C-alpha cells in the first residue's frame, strides 16, 4: 500500500500541473485528483526489554569505543546521525551531565546522561585519539580515523545482537536496527511512569502524537492498566426459567 500511495502522489502532482494547462478538461482532472489514498496499517514498534537491552550492552569489551557508543545510543535515545555528529563540545560531564544533540531541521536538544554512561564517556574522552584534519572531530571514529558511518553503526549493532542471542534470556525474533535502541529507551521511560510530554521533548518529536506510538506498543502497560480497573462481576443467582409455569405453558403451546 505504501508503494501505491507513493505512485498516487506522483499522479496527483502531475495532474495538479496539468489542470492549469488544460482547464477545458478540469472536470476529468478533478476526478483523478479525488482518488483516495489507501490507509496503511500502523506497524508495531519493535523494542527490547530492559533485560534484553542489558544483555546487548554487556557484549562489547568494557571501556572500548563500541561499548561507549552503544550505551550512549541507548541512554540518549538519539537518532543514529545525531550520535555520529557528537563532538567533545557537545558533551557536558559536570553535574547535571548531558549531551547536546543536533536533530532534524537544525533543532538542538539536551539529553541527560545517566551516571554509568557519563563515566563511560569521561573515561573514553580521556583516552580517545586526536585525529589531524578535524577542527572539532566527532568523538566516534572508525579504524581509519575518519567519522563513523550509519552503516558502521548498523554493523556494530548487528554484531553484538548476534552475540547476545547466544545468552539465555535473549530471544528476539527479527532484525534489531540502531533505531530500536531509541524505541527501547522511549518504552522504558514510559514504563517508569515518565509523562509523554517529557518523553516527547527527550526524543525531539514535534508533537506528542508521534510519541503516543510507544504507549500503543507496550503490551505490559496495557495489561497493568486493565488490572487496575478489573473487578469481579457478581450477577447474582440467575432464576431458573424452566420453573416459570406461565412461560413453560406458552412455550408448549407455541410448539404445537
């Protein structure tokens, strides 16, 4: 359906231009422009549980770039490009520790750092190599000393998810992408009782409507909500209909 809607959008764009060139066929062009698009079903948002995320984050060797990268990706709920654009100037290790993320539309936001991630970043920045040619280099570089790519991050995530799949308690079907770390962080914040408005600001969403997808995704929270309103329904003793003489007489007369 998504492909159909994309093609329909192209048709609409064409006939919007055509109708100004050939107004004598305006009625026909209007009928084409009135073709409705198909509604796509909303896909389920994939995310890892807190325990599954813990298993993944334990796979890289302690203190390495890869461990710091995955921990920062999850802790900040950043998009991959926001993570790759991080420089030392974007990181504040003093209390309250936070990173400045540069998101879509040149919008920036501050993401607080948890103590463990703050310590990982502090240790990493003290030992990180300095690459010539960069005035303000990104903190995550590849083996050649150049900026890590989105493809490189996907490779690392896939690598450590495969290692995690051999650990008891990690049974995740399907492919885990870097963006799943962002989804997981949002769901975990929601499970912790954090208001959707704060999660919206944390993720850099334009409206809270976008953030609401995480409330629909979390089955555990749905179950907890139902349990809070669940009650025993006592309908009392139902009368025996076959003991009603008039009703039985009427039924017997009906069957004759």
